[in-house]
């Protein structure tokens, strides 16, 4: 499957544009379609390899979840994006589809405070359970003391 074929399939299934750059496809969907897009990428596009997941804090525009999945046999790369909106911190979990999403969603929760609904074990993975705040968000007060780390 080529990136152009994948883009066309995404467009007809989800009604959104998917940008193509070489063997890469980038697609942004509404939050409600996030898990459905993950399932589509796995089952219809053959993207079995979960490469990474992270988030971006766009401050006033809210948080955005970004992940990359790949079809290693076809050389296809799909970058999936979804905006959560101002004040929104919930997103569907992909851990039930991709085992590799488990720890990456936990890290995203730990650093950004995004709650992945349906995650089997959503708890802090890098910081202690009593840590206050989410260090990679733009509203995090970096000058607040928290011994012994700062």
C-alpha cells in the first residue's frame, strides 16, 4: 500500500484530508474518532508497529495528542493527531490495540495530565504519585520547590 492509497482510504472513511509526504501520511481527526482511526490504521492499513506517542501543549488552543504507527512491510508511516481543546484532558486509549501504547500513554499522562480513557493501568510512570502538576504543560510553575527533585 502506498501513502497516496492510504490517504484516499482515510479521506473516504473519515471525511478528513490526509497529507502525503513521500511514504508518510499525516492525518488529524476529531477526538471522538481517535480510537477508530487507530483501529483503521491497524486493520485496514496494516500499521502493526506502534512507534511513539506524545502530546503538544498549544496553550490557549489546548492539548494535542500525536502518535506514529507504521506498516513495516509496505514502508508506510502514519502520523495521527487529535486536538483535545481548551481545558479538555481526556482522550481514548490505544493500549487495547497496540501494546506499545501502554507506557507511552502513561508517560503522556504523567507529563501532560492527559487521561486516556480505557487504559488498563493509568498511573504515573516517571514521577512519584504525590507529585503535583504536569511538568510539560505550559501552565506548570517551574519555580515551585518539590524536594528532592528541584
